């Protein structure tokens, strides 16, 4: 047994021991479908030994994008390193959760598992000598009312950017959310009220890209749980209001070679190394191709085209908050903080796939030594899901990053979403045309 297997078995032993010591009777196994929705199956602790060894069987064809009817048998194998006790299940007996990797019956990783898609891209980064770190800024809305067809959402407050709201609402909510997240091992950097009524922002500390994607899935679940507990509804919809900014997921990326930040160069312009410049150039060159993944809903394009700080053009800049890629100010003697911020993704994306395509674009830039040019006459980001689908369809980079199965499924699913949307008669059309035509 190699050192890696020793490590895995120690983690598994730790999990089994903790279940016994903490009187945990329910273990939730989490995984994510291709669209980024969290799936969960609960098992008894007695089943866990077997789950670690062989996985838990399920019907893949019943999960969005996971399998065709002919290859529906799949296994969910828990990742012991992602084990955490659920802090909102404090009454005995308790509950815990682990993320799973999805495999076929013969143990081969499933090509349709978003976690595996990201792992493959990170494996390539590793072969190039890099570890990828990410740090997302999560924006979302809190509403007083649960969603109902034809009923407008009511924000929990009318506060603005950085406002100190009454403790009964946003402040108290964020404090409770952060306490829960920290209890689950998800570190939070800071939080504040965002620019729109009812809009909140909580920023997660940087971690390796796979851990961060897991953390985002945990984050969205925790936020929704606490909102329900407090009688609110939390939404990660990209743009719920016409007249207010939408919710982004601005994400900071950095590459490290061992302990050294590969983006830092003391002599470079903006202290950015050739590797950093090529990484940005890759993102800029392939941005339109991967937007259907980072902004996957019809509503996503209302945010991108809706002004505010959401980028509409494929640009990069230093501290320019309208740029798609921003290079934050360098802090003296803090080389590790050199990073690039990608501002186009929204908080309704599948984080595994979004990270996979952005990192793949950046690595392509490094591999092919793309030159970073000044954004004089930039391309526009797609303005509709239809335009984004068309740009993605011919992208070899996105096809390779996602793998054939996920690539084809996303295209089919998004074409169907666009066709359905296009047929709908909106309130805008009724209000504008019914009185005059």
C-alpha cells in the first residue's frame, strides 16, 4: 500500500471513529449534477465501510446529464477528506456529510461527474507544475417571500453597499451563516451588504480550486438552510430585478509552483510575470467560448448586459471594475497575493465546470505563450444564452475541458432552455403592447 493509500485509509478511519464518538446516525453523501444542483443520499454509519470500499450504487440516468439509459448504473464514492459534521443538526443523533466522486461499476471515474471534470483540468495544471488557488466573492439576494409565479420578490431591506443594516436582518443573517460555514471548515474572508436592496456578499478565503468548488456547493446549501430557518428565501438567481445590479461570483485565480506565486514578477508591469500575462491572455482569447458555462442561464445575460459592475466586454485592466479580468493592486512584500480576478461568472453557475473552463483557458494561454495585448477594440461577451451556445459549440478548448459527454449534454440542455424561453410572452410585452396595439 503506497503513502497515498495510507493517507486515505487514515482519513477513513478518522471518519468512522468520529461517527462513533459523536453519535452520528446519518451520513449524507453529496454530489453535483451537470447543471450544478446538489444531490444527496443518506446512509447509516454501518454502510460507510462498504461505501468507502465499493461506493453506493444509484441510477445515473435519473440525474441530469449523468448517463444514457444504457449505462445507468453508477457508484457514489465518498471522499473522506471532505468529511464534516452538519452544525445545524446539533440534536442527538447528529448528521454529517461528505462529497462523492462518481464512478462506473468498474471503478472508472464518470466522465459526467463535474467534480471529475475539474480534477482532470487540475491534473493537467499539476503536470505543468502548477497548483491552482481560487477565492470567490459570493453575491446573493435575501427575500421576505418564497417564490410564487407572478408574484414579485420582496427584498428583506432597502439598504445599499456596505450599509449597516438592522441586526434583525442582513447583519444577523450573515453572522449566523459565517458561524455555520466556519463550523463546516469553510473559511470566510469578509462579508457586507451589497449594492441592491436585500443583496448580500460573503467572500470565501482562497483554497485549492477543488476545495473551493466544494466550499461553494456547501455555501449555497448553508445560505438557503439559514434563510429558511429565519423565514426568508435566499436566491442565487443572477438578476432578479430590472433596476438593480445582479449577483456575480467574481473569482480570484492564482497559480503556485511549490511555495512561489507563479503570477508574481517584481520587475514585471503590475508585478505580473509572463506566466500571469499568458494566463490572462488565454482567458481573454477564449472568454466568449466558455461564457455558456460561467453564465449558464437565460437570466445570466440580463446581468451581463445590465450595467453596474457586470462586464459586457472581453477586457482586462488594473483596478478597473468594469473589466472582465481585473488585476488587483499589488501589496508590497505580499508576493503571494498577486492574482487575477475574473468578474464575468455569476453565482448561479456550476462551480466545478466554471473553474474547469476558466483554468483550461488560462493554461492554454501559458502552454501556447499567448501575448497579452491592450484591450483597444475588445470583443463583446455574448448578450444572450443563444449567442453563448453558438460560441461554445465550435470551441475545441471547452469540448476538451468538459469532455465529450458533458459538452454535448450542456449544449442539448441549453438549446432546449433557449427554445423554451423564446416562446414565452413576457410581462414586458403585455405591458408595452397590449394597451397600444
